[in-house]
């Protein structure tokens, strides 16, 4: 990936810290965050390897959690994680329950109409998950779009909207957090689930009975970005700048390798 050259001092130290007095002239959310000395991160904790809870410590881990910690270091702020779920995260960020969503959100028209997104940090696509014994049952996406096929998705996700629109003949089962769509599949209560290529790679390693089919035909390729409220353009510009700087420093490429994502 092509990168413009960053200042030598920033590359040498591995930090992009920005002096507080230079960040937020005129006030706004950025000034309020700096004054509080902390930034609140909304995350779901149910999307391995993006945002999940460590079974032993119950602490958040994952790609987006590393992003949050790096943002905190660069801004010299304390990180405060706030639990949210896919169904309510747009309303929650607009209700000021947290400052930014770092949960592996993909950009959709519906979400963009209600909140703001930074420039993308990566991309994802959708693939079906099925039980291994059913792998030969579905030769293509059309085979899933049948009335005798039940497909699970997590409530409030872009996968839910995709199944509604692209597979309208199938029976859609919406699964509400903290339960997950793939748990319905493991339990034999549905025929398939639709998930991201990112999560599918993890789930098929973790659960040998699950298979990601049609991997060479992913659908609904979408950019992934951080979400914030739409009413503070200065804060969004700051976040855009941070993403761009971290892209060009190689940070997102390193995270992609660490967590088994394909670098974009």
C-alpha cells in the first residue's frame, strides 16, 4: 500500500500524539473530551476477532480494542469502554452515551442517514455459514433464497438488511444480543447464517462443524469505519485525520496481520 512519508520523529517514536491546546480551538466535542481527560468508546464485545471479551479476564480484546487504545495514547487520554449492541448503537451514539463507536461497523445508507462515519479503515463482505454436513446443499446464493431455508442474522446488523433485500424468499430469524446468529446454526435451529468474511474466518477455526460456503462469491462488499455523531464536523475531521495518519504509518496493516484480517 502506498504511503506518504510521515515526519521522522513520529515514525521513530511510534506515536502521533497531538498537543491538547492545538486540537480543539473553539470548543465542541473534541474540547469536551480533552477537558474530561477520557474518550468513551462504544463497543459490542461480540464480534471476534474485532471486539470480544476475553473469557478469563472479561476484558475487551480485538482489532477495534487495539484501535481504541492507540487513539487514547495518541490523544493522551484515558479510554472508557461502554457496552452497546447492534440494535441500539446508532441511537446510543446520538444520545451521547459514548463519543465514538469502535465495533467493526460497516457503512450502510441507513446508518449514514442517522450518524457520521470516518473514512474507512478496511472492508468486508458477506458469506453464508452452514453446518459441515449441509455444505453441498447450497451450490450458490440462489439455493439459499428458498422458502424452506431459514437464515439467522444478528438483530440490527447490515447482514439483517442484506438478507431481507437479497434473499427475500428465505425465512429470516433475527437473533437479539447477547445471543448470536451462529449459535442458532450450531444448535440446528436454522439452516444457515450470514456473517462477515472476517468473522467467518474465526468461527470456522473455532467450530469445526461450521463451514463458510461461497467464499469465492462474497456479497455486499462494504467499507468499515468508525461511527460518531453527525453534529460535530470538527470532531469528525479530527478522527478522519487520525485514521489517515495511522493508515500511512502501517498501523492498520499491522493489526490486520495480528488479528488474521486481510489488509485493505
